[in-house]
C-alpha cells in the first residue's frame, strides 16, 4: 500500500515536444495517454499510442487498460491460472489411469500430483502467458511491479521513465481523414523522420520534391532578401542515402531544393504538410508495420500490416508484396503460442497460418490487426457525433483561417503595390529634381550671359554715339573745306591731313561698331535661347508640383477591396479501437485498392515535376552507391508498377489460391 502511493516521473516525447508528468504507481496507461492528448490538444486519439522499447529491442505499445501496478490483483490472477491449469492436467491423468485403482490410492496420487505439477506449471507458465523466455515468476516475488514492468522494457531505472507518443495506425487517405492541424503536424513529422532515416524508402527525385514542401512548411514563402544562399545549411532535408548517391555539393542541393520551393509560393504551412503526406502515402513502405514470419515450409518472409490489409513479402524485398489480403476478406484472427491463424470470410478457403519467432510478436500483430480492421470498417460507416462535431469545428477553423489569410494577402498585395508605386514616384521625383537642378544651373549661366550682353549693348551704344559725333565733326570740317577753297596751300594741306585722320578714326570706329553688332547679334540669340529655357523651366516646375501632389496619395487602398471566401472540406470517417478477435466484416465491401491511384498518376503537373527532377539528378548520379532497394524500385518502375497497381495484382483470384500460394513460397 505504501508503494502504490509513491509518485514517479514520466517523460513523454512527441515528435516536436517533451512532456513530463508525475504519476502514481497505480496510474493506468489510459490515464497517462489521456493526460498527454489533453496537454497537446489532440482529439483524433484513435491513430496514436504510447511506445517504448522492450528487452528484445522491439518497439512495444503500452496497453491502455492494463494496470500492472496492482500487485495483489495481478498475482492472484496469475496464481488462479496456474492452479486451474494444474487441476486440468491432473484431471486428465486421472481419466487415463486404470479404473480399478483404489479410491485411497487415487486420492493419494491426486494430492501428490498436485504439488509436483504445481511446481512445474509455475516454472513453465511464464513462456505460455508472457509469450517469451521472460519469466513471470519475478512478478510473484513481491517487488514493485510497475518498476519491474518498466525496467523489463529496457527503460532506465529511476526518474524519469521514458515513452514516445507516436502514430500507431495510419489513415487510408490523409486528405480525407486527418481533421485537426495537430494531427496533421504529428503525422507529417513522423513520416518525414521515417523518410529521412530510410525507414521508408523514397526515390531521389521524390525526396527532393518532398524536401521543397518541408521547407515551405517550416519557413513559409521564399523571400530572396531573407533566404540567402546557405539559409538551409542546417536543415536536415534529404536521406543520407540520396546525398551519397549523387556527386553534388551542399550548395547544389540547396539550389535544387530552393528552385522547387519557389514553386510553392502562397501555400499555407499546413497545406504544405498535407501535400507532403499526399505524396508520401504513395510510397510502398508508408504506414506498413513489418514482422518476420515463416510459413509451414519454414521459409523466412515478411508480414506487412497496414491500413488496407495484410501483405506477404519475400525476405529480400520489402517494397514489392507477393500476396495480399484486404481486411474485408478476414473474419477472425487468433494465435496459439508462436502460431498465428487468420480465418478468411470465404469458408471454403483454408486458414492462413504462419509462425512468428516469439509469442510477443504475435501479440503485437494481433493488436495491430484488430486496430486496423476496426478503423477499416468504421471508415465505411457514418461518422459518429464526436467525429461530425470535430469535422464541423475543423471546417469553421479552416474557413476562418482562410478568410484571415485572404485578408492578409490582400493587405500585403495592396501594400506591395502602394510601396512599389511610392517608390516609382520617389524615383521620378528624384530624377525631376536632378533635372531641375541642372536647368537651374543652365538658367544661372543664361542670366550671366544676359548681363554680359547688356554691358556689350551699352558699349555699342556709346560707340555709336561717338561715331555720330565724329561724323558731325567731319561734316563741319568738310563744310569748312568748301568755304576755304581759296585758302593757302599750307592750310589746305593741314586741313586735309586732319580730314584723313578723322576718316581713319571713323573707319576704325565703324569696324568696332560692326564687331559690336555681330557680338550683339550672338548675345541676342543666346538671350532668346535662355528665354526659351526659362519658359521650359516654368513647365517643369508645374510638372514637379503635380508629381509632388501625387506622392501624398494614401499608400494602402486594400481596405476598400472586396473579400472572397473559399471553403475547403476535409472528409473522412474514423473510429476507435475495438479489441474483439471476431471481425465484423462485410463481404460486400469493395476493396478500396481497386480504384486507388497514386497522386503522380492523377496529377500531370506532379508527373512533370518528378520527371524533370529525375533527369536533373541523373547527371550527377553515382551508380556504384545504388542500394538493393534502389535496384528493386528501378525494376518496378521499368515494369510499370506502383504501390496500388501491385496491390491490385496480388489480390487477384480467390482467397484459397492466395493461401496456397503463400504455403508454397
């Protein structure tokens, strides 16, 4: 009782967070699971579970309703099973003994046998009940059972106990079934991690395209100013296998991814995650849980359990299933020790029997089969009220988010237009101002020329006045000459000399006036040109004034624009886990694989993208680094196979033929 009140620390790791809780030893797996989903706000709980690694190195899912901490109940139940089995074995021996045996001898034998066989059953019951060599006998020692239960799964002793919150079951179609954004994000991160770690094989061209969607989901739209070269250097975007197979530098990989990233402009982060999953779900290994099995002949094979049914793979090829059984063909599953039995709905067909290496593996197969079959059937029934409410809420949230995004896009677009227009105005204004400054300098030069011209005109006017004065003096002298014709020769010669000098002076002045006139004409032409420039300057000033007035227009006009609403519906049906061994199967259900096509087959644009990527990568491909899965994939592509074409092929024919084919593998 004291131990049951002790608190223990638990750390649960989701794909993007770590959560820590303090729980009591009496806390059930369901209570811990509920606390996790409540903390992260998840409602689509049927896809997920709590996972840990067991002592065999296998990933194991915690049982939600199992309460291993209850010492008394667990031990009493185990002891009851041991006693019951002991009595049955002893009773069988009594029936086979001679009827003539005396009553006292029989009683003595019975009492002795009970004690002996009780010890044997107790020592061997662990293999039967637990399914492996792990002994349940330790649980009877009285040690703290929760600690023993955790430590037997290779969890470090002490605080905290470690668990992983992971997707246990996958939807048939992510676009139709995933409702909440948190569910979408958890699936996206888990699938991306599986692809990057090569748990899910992804061809190189698809890896690059998925990487571009991953960048969009993380960083949003590409921005040349922000997302400079080297921006993606620290992001893990491609499987190491793909990097090793191509002789490309980090910069070349980044350029290739960035080129396709730019194609996704305007895509919401959630939509980018959805596009990633829509492409990834067409990969052959997506959503498949693989288990090592043997048929009756002892041939080593793989059993694949996924949302669409059961598939059998050869040991060296986990990409191409050889035999398939949809969930609609199965009516019952069970196991006995390491033997696993599947009963087809076709009662004429024999049971489908295989053998697992350990009983513990059969338990996991059983749990996954039950959960996947339950979800398979519930998808084909009307939604529950809870699911309808969740979908309605998700639609409302998506519509609200879409409207908000449209408003934001309109605002951003209007702002960009206004800023671009403003920049154009500013550039034009700056150009006009520079032009005006140049014209102003020209005007100042013209004004200086006008001033010089005015001075020159004044000089010409003074020269003309002087010339007129000299002409008057010459005229007077000529008159005097006429009057003094009869003067003496000496006086006449003197007068003539004076006239000659005056004439020379007048000629010189005349030349100066002519020169001044031509200079005045040149300056006059410059004045007229300056006047024209002055008029042009006035027009420029008016244009600049109009331009300046235009720059005061408000930048953001988007508030007046009409909004558009776009509604995107996410349809699909989901269910909760039902642990019944008898399957409620409808034999008339049509196998969804019959009409299923890959996204690349349905989307011509995606086909072109993958084809272009494949051609680009082929130039740098190193064939010496090709893996077995690469060779298998290349051969499948050469033969025209894809995931759903292969599934349709291996499910042809009646169930009996496929069971017989499995037995002969």
